[in-house]
C-alpha cells in the first residue's frame, strides 16, 4: 500500500477557475486548512481527495491565510528567463553568477504580480502538512496581496530522521519538536504498521489517523498564528515592499542582472 495518493484533481481545477484563484494557491490552501483526506482507501494510507472540498469551504476561510509548506514563489522574472537561468546554474556555466538573486527573484515581503510557483515535491510523494517548506519560506495572503517570508534557517530534505530538523528564529523549540515528533510518528510507526486485509480491521487504523491529523492541525494552527503575528509587524516596514513592482519583467539575456529600485527594474549587464 502506497503512503499517499491524490484523486479528483480535476475538481481542484474547477475550484480555481470558479473562484478566479491560481490553481497552486487553491491546492496549498486545501492541503493546509481543509478536511480533504481519507484513510486506508484506494490502495493508499492517506488519500488526498479534492472532491471533498466545496467553493463555500474555501470562501469561509479566514481573511488572513498562512501557507506553511508547498511552494516557493519566484517573481520579477519571466518564465522563459527563469528556465534559462536555472539551466545555466545546473550546467555551472560562467554566466551563472548572474543567474538568480534571492533579493530580486524570491525576496521577503510582498510578491509582485509576475509570480511563478516552484514546487519542491508533489503531495502524492509526501503530504505537505507533515513538515515545513524546504525553501525556508511561508506565504501569507491578506487584503493587500501575497507576502513571502523566510521563517526557518535550516530544513530537512530527506525522510531520514537522523538528519537535522528545521531550525528557526520565529517558531519556538516546542513547536518545531512537536512537528518533528509527528513527522517521525508517521514514518517510523504509522507507515510501518501491519495493515489487516479485512475491512473491519481498518476501523481502528482510520480512527488513529483521524486523531493524528486533528492533532497535527491544532499544532499547525498555532504555528500559523505565530506567522501572522510576525507578518502583521513585518509588512509595515519599508523593506516589505522594497522588491515589489507591478512593472512587467524585462526580457534578459543570461549575461544580465535585474534589480528593483523604487518600484522599477534596473538592469546591469556582465558583457564587457
């Protein structure tokens, strides 16, 4: 039996279109906030079923929303330019020193309209709710737009629990250790327990997972509140919009760098 399975993704597309929201945002909000999981069905321990969510469920979410895991938003760069920069970095080409600057393309603060989502891994590989973002970021959605903040200083990439867990100056040690405990419980206990063949024998396992995810939601609700308190203060600082622009990103060669100055793009070339 596989660990995770995603079903009814077409309903996700319908919800995003109906609500005029980016599909990746709708996906992350459902995974973070809403009951969308069934257990020990369809050949998987956790089935993430988007058909369990309605338009009303999404519309009734709070006005300020926090996404703790799932995506990194890259902005202030065209999609084709981003792909070229990533390829040059992978190939270790000489111009890759001008490839991507965090301060321009994934800075803290308000996200420009020209944003693109980068996923670390699909939720059919691992339920995002079991950890934080390996890109060290969180997203906050409020009436002013989308904001992206760096909240961790380290991140676990492998499922090997012997590796270092997340560290953070924002989240408490107790919050991080509680999340680690739940992550480890899933992978070293729940995932490895014997699964009975009879339907009646699955009831206790389903009840355990329901209680597990209720506890996980309670923990993450507290972590989301921690982020909101930080966000409400940080968004008022000038730095929160220092890299924000509504200007369309320029078409850059692999020798060019872009930066935001006073709400507009400034270009520097490395061709001599």
